[in-house]
């Protein structure tokens, strides 16, 4: 299940930076959001939670992850209406931290990670505890949210 992989990423004892060179739809976007920092290719690809177009809803963990990682002003478009975000759009709503062309995508992600880590030696156990405290709302009993249309 995606939520188990997401949980493993979110609560890592170190910082995770992801770069992606194309589309990040549904589970791809969820996994991207589980990383601390994200770098997206400038000229290709979208990020999108397209469940609304596939008759699907979100498990509590996934909905909480989206609500945690996406600013509340953007919840409606991202979560409910499945907006497709280009790299520029995703950076504007702070879902990605940097954008780059394909030739420098990996080096941009590495530079971002090095900038974070260059602040000094971090106690990994403390990093993990801080993430657990920060993302307390993500821990759930994995209940599936029922669509109002089915009630």
C-alpha cells in the first residue's frame, strides 16, 4: 500500500530530497510529498492528485499528508478538483522547492540537499522525533473516507 511507503519516507531519520523529471500523478505525487524537499523539471511534467477523475477518494493518512504539505488556500484545487500543476505552478504554491531543466535536475537536488545538511551534524534520532512530532496528524487508523455521492 502507498501509505506504508509514505510513512517510511516521512519519518526517516534524515532529510530526503527528491527530483522528478516527468509527471507525478496520484501515488507519484503522494510519494513526492513524503520527501522533505522536492525539485521538479521545468519543461516537462505535471503534479496532480487525479483521484476525482477516477472515482476515488483518499485514505485518512493520505488526506492528512496532502493537507499537511499543501497550503490550505490550495486544498480545494489540489485535493478536490485535481488541478494539474506545472513546475512553475507547483513552485508558486510551495509544493516544490526548486525547478530546473533536465540537464541540471540532479545537481540542483544535490545542491539543495547539501545546503540543508551544511548547517552541521544533526542527531538523526532527534530528526526522527521532530518529524514524528511535526507530522502527528498523519498517524491514523487508515480509515477510508467515504464519498458523499455514495451516501
